[in-house]
C-alpha cells in the first residue's frame, strides 16, 4: 500500500472541501477501496473517512412507507431491515447477495453505489425503487434520480467534492424481487442482476419497473419492457414479451465470466422470473 | 469391540490447539532480525524475447539492498529468464528491500525491453505446424510423426546426420503433416491386446473428446520462504513446503552448495495438495537475495503471483473411444491425450492410462503427449492426472451403460477386476475392495430405489489410486514420567502427525495424550520423504511402528532385569510391564522403567524406526451425487453427495472422513467452477474473484462411507487416503447432470452457460 494522508472530518463541508482537492478517495466501509490500495490499483494521496460525520447512516420510514437510507448505512442493515424487506424486497435481496456477512457488516450502501460498478448488487433494487440520490458538496445539495447517476463503468455524474449522503425511496411497489445470476451460491460477483417491481390494482399492472445490472456500461432500466406491462393483466405471454423487450434493451459484453449472448438470454429468463415473484408478492 | 485401543479411534488432532489458537508458525510468521522483503520481477508478456534488463534506476532507490538476475546464479541453472520469456509472470529478476513497498517500487523501476512474440495457449493449437515454437529450432522442433522421428533419432546416433537414410525419412515425415505434432514436451504410449479387433467385435462404440481445464491447488497459504545466509556460508531456509529434504537437495543442486551447508526448517503448511515442492519458485530467490544482501530475506507470493507462477494441475484434451458388447462387457478402449505442460515438460501424461480404471479391458491403447504452451509449468495436484483421465473414462462408461440399457452401478460392478486377475503391470490383482466400495456407496446413497423429480438426476463414478512410498526415520523416547516423545522430519499433512502419534501410543500401550510429537529441521531430523502422494501414513506409519517396537524391545529388556524374570513371562499393557504368571500381580510402569534405564549399562529407552519401501495396494473411491439443474439458467444444485473409499484401515476415522470430504469437494469444484482462464496474454483470472472455489453454501454435507479392506503392507492395513477421493468426482457430477437433463457435458467446468447452450441445442426453450 502506498503512503497516504488520512483525514477524519466531522462535517460534510469539511469532507467535501478535502475531497475537492483531488487525488483523494472517500473511505466508507473500505471493502472496495482498501483492497484496491493493497493491490496498488488505487493510490490516493489522501483518504477521507466519512465515519466521524454524524447522521449519514440509518434507515427511516415515513408515513406513506417511503424509506430514507443514509449513505453510510451498512449493507447488512439494509438487508436485515424489516421495512426494506417488506416494502423494497428487491433491495434487501440485493443487499443480501453482497460478499459475506463480514463484508456486509463493513460495506455501506453509499459505497456500493458510488463505486459505480455495473454489477453492484444493490443497484437494481434501487433502480426499481425509483430511488432519489441526495448529494452534498460545499456548494450545497442536489438530488439525482438513481437512473441518471451513472455515466459508465466506475463513472457517475458526481463532481469533484460531491458526496452521496442518502437514498430516498418513495412509496413502494406492492411486490418486487431480485435475482443475481452467478455460479457460486454466495460470495460471487453478479454475471447479471435483475430486479422487477410491480404495482397491481384489481389484477391489472398499474406500474412496473425493471432494473438490470451488468448488462450495459451502466445499470439500466428496461423501460420498453415496463411500458409493455403497464395497464395489462399479467399473462405468461405478456411476461414473455417483457422478457424479450428487456433483453433487447441490453448491450452486454462478453468477458471471462460469460458471453454477451448468455447475458442477454438470462435477462430474458430472469426478467420473467423476477416479474413472477414480484407479482406473486403483490397478490399476497 | 476393536482389538485396538488408540488406532482406529476418532481422536482430536495433535495440532488442533495450535491451529485453533493461531499459535502455529507459518512461513509468514518467521521474522528474523534485520529481515528484508523480497519481490520477484515478472514478465509482463506471455511470450517475448528479452532484449535488455536494466536495473540501474532500481538500484538507486533508497532501501534497496540487493537486486539479482540470472547473472547472479553462479551455477548457471535457470532461475530467471534471460533471453526469452515463455509465460506471463515468468521471473526475470528479484529485489530485496527494507520495506515491502520499496521492494514493490524497485521492481517497477527495473526496465525490461521485450520483443513480443506470438502466443499459444491451447494444446490443440500448439501442436499445429502454424503454432509458434516455444523451444528450440522453429523448423524442426517438436517431435514429429512419432515412429518416423524415433527412427531418425536412432539413426542419427549411428550415422552421419546427413546420411541419405535420414534425409529419406525426413522427406517421408513432411508427407504426414497432419500427423506431425509440434511443441511436444514428452510422450507416453501403452498398448495391450488389439483395440481395432476389440472395437470390431463391440456392439456399441462411443467416442468423444473431453476437455479438462488447468486448475490451481488453491492452498490457503501462498508460497513463502525466509532465507538467511550467514558469514560462514551456512544457509538457513524457513520453507513452507511439503518436503524439506527435497528442498534442501533442490537448493544444493540448483546453486551448487554442499548439501549439509543448508538447513531447511519446514514451517507449518497452509495446504499443499502436491503443489508445494517447488524449489525455485521462492526458496532459491530468497537464498540468492540473502547471499547478496547479507541479511535474511523473505520472499512471499501474493495470490495473484500464485496464479501466474505457481505450478498448477495440467489441463488436457482427451479423445476417448470405448467399445462394449450389448450384454455389458467392455472390449476395447483407446485414448489420445494432449496434456498442457506449459513452458516446461512434466505434466502427468503417464496418468492417461488411468482411463483403464479398475476394469477388465482386454484391448487398450493409450497415446499421450505433453504439449508446451505459454503458461507456467505444472505440478502435482492430489492424484496427479487421475481426475482428468477418470473424468473421460467414467463419463464414457455412463454413455455406454445408457446405450445398452444397463444400470451404471451394475455395469461397473460387472466389469471390475477381481482378486487374482492378471494386472497390466504384471502379476495378479491383490485383494482390493473395488466392488465392496461401490456397493457401499450405492447402498448408503439409496441408489437402488432412487427417485428423481423433473430436472433431477443421479450420477455415479469410481476412481482408483495407489499411495506412494518413500524413506523415513522416526525416533521415540520414553521419559521418566511414562510419557513418550516422537522425533521425525516429515511435514504434517492434514493429520499425519496424529496418525503417527496414535500408532506409537497403541504399541507402547500408553494414553494418546501422553505421547507428543516434534518435527526437526533437516539439520537434526532423520531423512524423510516428502509429504505427497498419500505416502505419509503408509511410510511414516510403518516407520513409527518399527520405532515403537524397537522401544518396546528395550522396555521388555529393562523390565526383565528389574523384575528378575524371563522376557517370555512379561507383557506390556496399560503403560506397564506385567509378569503374566505372577500372583499376586506384579508389574512395573513405563515411567519407573525409564527412570531405572538412566542408571543402566544399556541406557535410556530410545526406539529407532527406519523404512523405505514395501509394495502398496490400490485404493478405490466411489461416489454418488444427486443434483437438480435449473434448465432455464443452467445453475446446478447438489442435493446429495455420498463418497465411499477403501482406506484399508482408518487409523483415525475422523481424519479419514476429513480427507474424503476435502477431496470430494475439490473434485466437485473442478467439475463445476474451477478453471484457470487464459486471454491473449496469459492468465486472466489470477485471483479469487474470478477463480471460484466453492464455499460451504454450495454443497450439502458430504456423506463419507469408510470401507476397510486391509493393505498387506500398510500399518494396521492402512492405505494412503489423501488422493483417491478427488479422482471420481468430476465424472460423478457430469454423470448426474446428464441424468438430470439428458445433456452430456464433456468440457469442464460445467458452468451454467454450457448447460443452457447444450439444452438449447437439444431444443429446450427457456
């Protein structure tokens, strides 16, 4: 590990100021950063811990079941939160897929998102929750919808000095589900990740959201597939069409994990499957 | 009740406490005063000419104490590449510095100029004439059509190389370009009977090509050594190795240093599986750096370096053909195998003959070649070569069984060799529990009334292996408190020290807890063979037995003096020597005898055992898996995995079960997920993110079934148990997947994508 200067600011303003000076990395849970530093793939001159800044963690639920999750909330807390499990099942399921329990007790949801891996396990769940991302800097605060946050692998719209502070999940869908395609049962990276969320009203799909991870340079929503579903009663044929439309929305790569073709096929299969689970939950 | 009181018991490991508390000293725990940190400088290309190596910038870096290249190897033996590198990560130089970061930085400052060459990483590509040659002359390198090239070689020894005869043969060679293999590192051929006749007489002939990937042993502890050369030239090496004595002779041979000027201290091993015998991987660089810097130096690999420059198990391609009659008799089997030996020779090509299995196959022909590729060399991995060959053999047996409509277990039982059958190597088959072991696993798994829901299936396979044997020495001393201490030089490999301790306690009739064991270094301990090839319990068990029996002789001698009676009247039991006929009973404890011995002419109780070789007996592992495949995603879940093994005699059944479970899980991993992957410039998954080893969540508890058909020469009948359990699992899994979804996967690992694609070819719509 290269030598670096370590800061523990106690206010966001101070952290943002330090962060804006460049050659700096934010330290949240450290489960990505420290590994990178040990492997010399990350060589920041300064490391700015967010640990001492108050009020960046925790999960709160408002009256219409909207949920706010602080960026420094441990992934394990997201996974185990009864409110998240109940109202944003896909997000809790995604959180439960990250690393091991030890890793989840360190890793934060803010870090998982700010790292901007297209394969991040919480991202599909946040996409289908329509999460609003709060961002703070010395210049003030702004909010960006999660589907506009990412610009490429490891890239976001975050400007120098900007720090993610929280995620707001507005009123929930009536059912959602996340499936990660992988080889190993636990502690694997997503070959692809698919989340679906639906609102059912009198047997008709009022609203549907499909979030896809690791099938494009950024996590994406499958909006055409979503539009196909809206206003219709769920039938196997409709789910089939949605799966195909979701697959068509992707632009995956072939890599050492699997081929682009396999990724597309799995988007099709897992979109249908997550929709079935989500619909099942919605009718329960 | 067992006739024994200590052997045959599930006793806790002698090293359990030090392992659990973290007290065990591994290589990375060794830190002599003034120690420097070594770093190996590695090639960034898989195949390139080296134009220059410039260390001048690195030498100027403060904290750098030594930099070495091949120029610093006085013997000239190849430690670092000089003119050409043959794989990504091949060592070119090494540095030692006062801090690991400085060593890392210095390594980056060494400038290497490469001329990049075309790369070949696939054996089937490598044998083609169009492939780049890794060694020797570009036009003639590589053995050619074997029979002709052998003739040329023979002739060349006798006559002038320009003779007409040789030229004629070379012209003949050119006509057979499709039979000419290039980049061949070694070959092995076996033939018995007449395979063509056998196939002609067969009702069913199945032919397929099997692809088995290169896999890493993935021991938990990466290679590490600490070397210290003192001013007198004496060298001490703390080595994480399976064989300290082999490392001692390896260093002596490589560097031209007298053998006994080197002391190798084996540190507690964090796994080996056959991959921890290498001399030049870290030990020799550490010695050279210490000699140059005058300070102790640690060279420790990262996990990435393990994947780039470890010595993994070879991958191979096996073309296999089997013929059988419709009533189930195997008549012929033929294999052509290409083993990926990497940049050097040495893949387990001889193991190809294991396609024979434990079956009566009257006609067999095996041609195997080692093929050079731009990868690191290979080494042993738990029954080297057997899992690969047996994967092909046992997969194909199931296809035959299916075609003739016979139960796979019955088909195997029917063809298994029996005691007294002629064996290929000569002589006759000893008593081995082939059928007993297969029947045991079938019964334990519920094979005969097996049920399977949709997309579920059952697979069976068997694999055989015979433990090795080698020299060893053991001393045992009995102390005045009645306890015994064992001294030896063999590395503990997952319970072998425990087995040795149990054997000595058994013979001396003292409680297991009263026997302790200590391993010496190569300066102090008697010679010991390396801990690989399932040798330790067989070899060191026999050696320990001899040592304990020697001690018992002295004990009885002392007791005879002390109790004033003939030795024939004495019996050693419960830690004391008893006069058999005495009434009232009369006895003397081992402690009293040990105390007494100190003032005798004959001296203390010291037993010595020394042993080298006795014929071993084959062992069989038989396994059954039940799986469920998700046909839409291709993911496979193991519902049941049962493993039986003929272990001869289980000296510690708990440790034996551990070996069965461990080997089976490694076989499962090779079947389902492990694979070293190669891109255009070498290994692309050098780490545990994309080189997957299973976790406990991937498998149900492996159910172990111990079968005991004693080996005549094993201690208490024991056979080596470490290697057999990995041998059948690759095929077990493939056969279960085939049974579940009707798809024969011949290319490992059985990743979801392969299942999805194969099912799609069969017309399945997700």
